[in-house]
């Protein structure tokens, strides 16, 4: 029988188990700072500085660009582990991870030489919704717009912002199918105007502020078409596209948040006095806890099955298929629903203990925000069901929609 060999498609220089051990070391600091991060509306300096050496923005970037080139399941485990200690730290880490991978995947070589040059330490943050307008000028574009939800913006160095292309009359330029052309731009964070206004239910420590650009020059090589981006590197994996890469981050985050809430309620119920003592004697509580555990574990196993299949596919030199993207969306949705089920169960079971400020209340709020994100909207699951059944076998995934093949 042949011995298993570490596949050369993935990076050879970074051991993700060492990173997991590092997260265990810094985790108590992230947990201790969670309240201060929320009060600040962004990660405090100490929280950011302990996360910084993990270089999550480079975790999926190719090794020849200074990245770790880790496989998706290992990246999700890292995000899961960070999130277990702090939902906000996990969210910022997953944003920097996903957008770092997108930048490494789709930008041309001349941009890569600037953004991933030896000795640089860039992190990327921004918004993929087209809330700006690009006007063509010599050598590039002029960008104007205002974007919301720039998670981790204050801790990034470059923005990632989607915009329409001006057709010369102030309206979006259309492609040959009659769809607006949407471009993803990259620019130094320092050139943007931060607008603040991050006052929300949960994920309060992520600094997901609004930000603006006013007549900002974007060089020609600092853009790519966000919906139809063609991978320039690691073409098999990065055939996932912008949304597939984002799914890695969101999925890992939900794994960590749901896991932490179940661990919290179990520890609470094992106490001997008060409401906790009553829960510990309740058959119904332990039945409901067992069901919540089963769903989280089943959803996580589904995630690992889907992404294990994708890793095996790209290792063979084959691009990710449309069906595999469908499964990515279904697994992403199920782990979020399992996490939502877990936090609702734990929040209700703990009574006043979860009502007051603390870990359970914070994770309840964080998950309630996460499940409202567009990446897990019900329409995506509806489309996935149609594709999986064969009803929409003639369509392909583009952004969050199944569209007719060209």
C-alpha cells in the first residue's frame, strides 16, 4: 500500500498545526479584550497585534508570493479557532483571509509585484457590492462612491471596493448580455475617507464602518471584473471565484461561533446552584443540548466533506465544478443554521445568565448579525436546490446567482 504523500499543490513551509497552537496561546488575550473591542467599535491595538503574526491575509496566497498556500479546510480551522475566543477577531481575520486570497488570485502580475512584494505586510478589507462609479481616464480610472460594512478596515492597508463602470453618460456600462460591468478596485486605505457609524447589534468589535472615495485614481492594473474574474494563479482552486473564496471565511466563522456557544451552555449547566443547577438536573435540557450538538457536528462534517472533495479535485489539476460550488453554498448555509440553532437554544436555556453582558450574550448577538449576511440569504439555498435537482442544470454560478450559460 502506498504511503500518503503531502500533495505539492499546497504550501510546504507552513504547518497549520503550529498556527493553531499559536491561536491557543493568544486566545485568552482575545477573549479578555472582547468587551474592550466592542466598546472601541474595532479591535483594540492589543487584539490586533496578537493576531498580526498569523498573517491570515496571506494564508491562501501562493507560496511564491510569500503566502502559506494552505488548503481550505486548514484555513477554516484557523478561523474557527480564532472565532471560538472572539467573534469580532474571527470576523476580521476571515475578511482579511478571503480578500487577501481574492487579491492574490485575480490581480495581474504588475499589481501582485506591488502588493505581495517581499517584506510587505498588506491586509485587505472592503465591500464587494457595487456602490461606486469608475470613470475611465489615462492610465486607469477615477473612483467615487460610498460603501458600507468595511470590516477590519482600520487594520487593513488596501481596500477592495466594487464599482460600476461609467458609460460616459453617468450610467453603468453594460456587457453584451445587457448586464452592468462591475469592477473590483484596490487602493491604499489612507486615501479613503472613513465615515464611522458602526453602531449595531453584534460583531461590534469588527470596525465594519462606512467609507468613501472621492475622485480617487485607480491604476489600470489595480482592478479585476468581480463577477467574471479569471484566476491568474492556482487556477484550479481559485476557479471558486470571489464568492467561493468568501465562503471559506464565512463557513469557518460559523463553525467557531456555534461551537463556542454550545461549550458555554454545557459549562453553565454543570454548575451546582441556581438556574444552572436546575438545568443540570433537566432531562429536557440535556436532550435539547444533545440535538444541538448533533446538528453542529453534522453540519461541520458536511462542510469538511464538501471541501475535502474540492481539495481532491484541485489536486488532480481540475478546476472546481459548478456542482461543487452548489455544495459550498449548501454547506455554508447549513453550518450557519446550525450555529443559529445553537445560540437560540443556549440563550433561551440560560435565562438571565445569557441576558446579561458576557460571553453567551455576545455570541448570541454576533451570530444574529452573521445570519443576516447576504452570503447565507435564503435565495442562494433556493437556487442551490434547483441546481442540485437538475431543474437548473443549464445554469452556472455567477456571484450569488445562477445565470444562463453564455
